[in-house]
């Protein structure tokens, strides 16, 4: 696996281990803990925590699998990302800035959807669960677009690994609240109490948005109609009426994709394939994780204690190590390591399915899975961030993050059918095999990067 830790002149840009660790002291890096929490909180509440509630309510496994398609909302956010990237919200944008205003509106939608879910009863009707779940997922995906743009614009590229790591740490705390916290509350109180509390925790994100400052790069950003590409599109004609609308749509929705393919050339399609395949294995497995634990005979409290609390420690360790590895070695080697570990840990779940409700092996399995997930997550986020252009931050990152989850969400929707047809042991073997293409694609991208660097050096020498 080639390393990307050198510049075009061959000089090593690697930092020392001590320098790699101290990047976590940066104020904006630390602030990502709270924004990460805000992003992570809603996810499980329309994913595995909701699956546990539906399982307890007697909903069959196939329907639980289909309901996971609510998560596809996260995978199609690229369609409205240009609006979040460019449209000013009356009053709020002037007061808070482009990124913070969209975060705040999205958080209001998340809170409203969670309160709605709290009042629903899936045993009586799934329609309200679907409606409010969609509101949460749509608002959460919109928040992700704004937070991702803020994260990329707030600091220079050499800090993106640390930003991704602290984002993942905060995200995991959000998952802890929505996973262990919600399960504990549902076990000792009711699902109504659990989801109402989660709605109140949205306040963490709201307070954070009111404290942080808008990125400087966003303050100086050109309006859509003033972008050079859009001015070329207008050809000197005044932006009025229908032409103004067409020019705005061209700049907001077309230029981000043209820019990406222009910058990456032949590599663009291979990069998009890597983005699409990298998380298929863990997303597919995740749909059936809580039903698997419950069907195996573990209680909700055991699941919360091991899967959420103990697993969180390993997730945090994995995210921290991933951030340090990016600073120390660049992106490609840690990216390959993350893909390998995520696929391999599915084999531990297959072994657990054969052993039965062994609490000790559950600890081992969950620990390894969360360590791998934390490491792979922070590295992959840093990689996606490195692909964006400052002119189209939100839209391009939304493209990558949408593509990152769409195949896994779609395939994961059939996971209930796979479990019912083949059993859990075969399902986890199947999930592990789904991770192989990601490893091969990382190697492919690495080799293409080496060839591109060689061409650039040759061109520079010829000049």
C-alpha cells in the first residue's frame, strides 16, 4: 500500500508522534465534540434503537428491515445540499451565518420529530412512526450537510484528521445517549420517556450553534451568481428572470460535480466507487445488530452496558488512533487498515451466533467492532473532507457522504430477509464478504495516486 505522506518533491511531511497528538488542543477541534454529539444523537433513534423498540412491539423482522430504509434519507441529502450550501434563510443567515442558521433550523425539526415519535405506538400503527421518523431523518441529514461544511471550512486541511476524530468522538457520545441511554430509559421507564429525553438533548446542539462562530472562509465566499463558472455561463448577459434562475441552479447544482471531475480526471469514478463501497459491510451488519442481541437472549440492559457503554470506550480509542494515524502517515494506509478491520470483526459476530448468549464473548466482539468502526470512521471522514473544494464544500461533501451510505442502506433493507432465510451466522459471514471490495478499491486508488504524482513531477521537470 503506497503512502500519501510525502509531497510532490519527495520530502516527508510526516509530523512527530507528539505533534500528531497535540492537534487535539485546537479550540475548533474541541468544538467538534459537541457538534458531533448533535449529529450522532438522532441516528440510532431512527435506526437500531428504533429497531429494538419495533422488535419488542412484535413487528416482524422483514418489516423492521424495510423500515431501516428511513435511513436512505441520509443517503440522498445530496439532492437538497445545494440549497443548504447556497440559500440564505431570511433573518437567521444575517444573524448567525450560512452554516449556523441551517444547523439551527434542522435541530428544530429533529426535536419536533422525536417528540412525535415519543407519542407514537408502533404496536397500534406504524404510520405515525414512519412519518415522524422521516421528519427526524430528513432534519438530521440536513443538519449533517451544514455541520460537515462547517467542519471542513473551520480549519486548514492538515487539521481535518483531528476534526474528523473529535467529530467521531462526539458522534459516539450521541450514539451512546441514543443507544444505551434510550435503552436504559425504556427498560426502567417507557419508550415515551426515552424519546422525550432524546428530544430534550437536542438542546446540546442548539447551545453549541449559538456559541460557535461562522468559518472565515464562508464569510468571504462568493455568491453563486458571482462564481467565475457562472459568469462564464451567463456570457456577459444580465442575470435576470429565468436566466437568473438557470444560472443559480447551474452554479449550485451542476458546478460542484463538474469541479470534482475536472480536478480528479480519470480517478474520479474510482474514487466514487471507493466512497460507495467503503461502509457497505458495517452498515449492512448494523441493521440487524440489536435484533440479533435480543434474539440471542440478552436483555436490553445487558445490550446497553456492553454494546453501548463498554463499546463506547473502544470507539473513542479507535477514533483517536485514527486521527493520529492520519496526521502521522497520511490517509491511504489508515484507510486500508480501517476497511480490513471492519470486515474482519464481522467474523466475530458470526462466531457469537454459533456460541449463543456468551456475555464474555459479546464483550470481545463488541470491543473489536467498535475499535474498528471508530478508526475507520475518523479516517474515512478525513479522506472525504480532502476531496472537497472550498467553493462547493457542502454540496460536494453531501455527494460523498450520500454515496457512502446509499448502497449499504439499500442492501441493509434486505438484511431481515437474509437473516430469516439463512440465519444470523451466515448473515454475518455475508456482511464480512461485502467488505472485500473496499479494501481492493483503496489499493487501486493508492496506485492511481502514485501514477498521478509521477506524472505531475514529470511535467514539472519538463517545464
